[in-house]
C-alpha cells in the first residue's frame, strides 16, 4: 500500500489513490475516530498526523487520497488479512464494470497465513510466500 501511495505522490498524477487496510492495525485509531466525529458535528476538517509503524500497528500513508478500513473486530496481528477478501471483491467488481483485467499481488508474512480471493473469482493472483525476498520472488514469478 505504501509503495503505491508514494509512487503516485511522486508522479503527481491527479487520480484517487485508495488505501484498504484492517482497522485493527491502524495506529492512533481513537484520534482518527475523534476527528471524524468532530467533522460530523462541525463540518470542519481537522489535521491528522499519522504516527510511525510499531509492532502493534501501522501508520496510514499520507500519499493516499482515500482510505477504506475493514473491521473484523480484532486488534493487532489478528486483524491482518481481514481486508483481502473485501479488497478482492471490490477490485473484481471495479474490473468487471470497467471491463479491464485485474491482477492482485498477495504476500504472505511469516506470522500470517496466505489468504486470497475465493476460488472462481475473476481475479488472477501472484502469491509470494517469501517475505524476505519479495523482489526476487516477483522477478522470478513474472520472468523479469
């Protein structure tokens, strides 16, 4: 997610960049929730400064224009992966309505099982099981 946001920010292409991640791993969730409530009450935007990544969670990337948070009720490591089924369904629907092909890159970490789109979905996936050598695995898989 961060790589896409940073790349789009550097290119300065004026298109929406949507980050999709589990709510349970977002650092400073309470502050973000309070700012959303403030906006609902006053209609005024407030500044949110994302924190650094920690062992408990991640910072949201300021290079994204929008976020969709997926909440499975878990916090921390148990929340990871909960966004993949939602993201797969959303991307598949967008690809279907726009009639474009879609490929999803899924990387398994050492602490989480590999999760993926349901069988029979119109989504092609490249699954990497080596978190330490993701670039090399990608190159070999894609024959680059």
